C-alpha cells in the first residue's frame, strides 16, 4: 500500500481553518486494493479539510466516471458519478464527549497521530457509490441498447438442472 502515501494528510502542520486537497483517482489507485470490485475509474476528488482544535471535518466532493459492467449484457460502461460525503475526525479522548454529528461518519484517531490517510475513505465512498447504481446500457447519459447477441444467448441457454444429491435434503424432517 506504499502507492497510497499521496493520500496521507500531515494535519499537524496545517493552520486552523479550511485547507483544500485535490486527488485524481484512476486504475493505479484501485490496483492498491486487492480484490477491488472497481478496476478502473477517472474520478476527481476535492477535499475540504477543516481543522478545529478538537476535531477535523473532511468534506469530499467526487465527480467523474467509474467503469462498470452492464448487469444485463456485461458490456463495459463508463458510469458517471457525482456525490459528496463528510467525515468527522475526533481524538480518542473525546469519545465520552461524542454528540450527534448529523449525517457525517465519525472516526477516532490518537492524539499522537501526525498523519491521516484518506485513501480508504475515498475507496469506500466510491465502492458504496457503485452499490447505489445498477448499471445498464440504457442508464448512460447517452442510452444505448444492450448487446443483442449476448441477450439472445441468455434467452436460449438451457436451464441449470439441480444436482440430485440436493433433492434428498427435501426429505429431512426438522422438529
């Protein structure tokens, strides 16, 4: 995960108030996460890092495209994404003072920490974003028809026959 050092924020040297960070998320980013469901993307991330004495507020603004397969014909699509998320960062000693932070996620760090990695947060937000969209060819900004050859194969495929060994389980009586 050495390739993710670009996403470490050295917050100790930041002044009080808002600092701005920009990242570009591409295939190289997702290569750092084994078994990622996202293989490629072109997403711009703008992060406002608001430093306060007792907490940090991270506001992520993300927009771009994520490559995803159509759930009907498996064609490779570039799905547009655009969303905002917030994370509140507090120090471990402040756990007892925790109040409702609205819709923001809250994470805790040690007071001795000097850096905060936002790579995992960006990865999680983009992965969760995929779950919000069920990608199909007709949902693109310029809709198109699914691959008719693939759809024809799916409709003519023989149904999968059940394994006879499993049929015996139907006779088990559970009391």
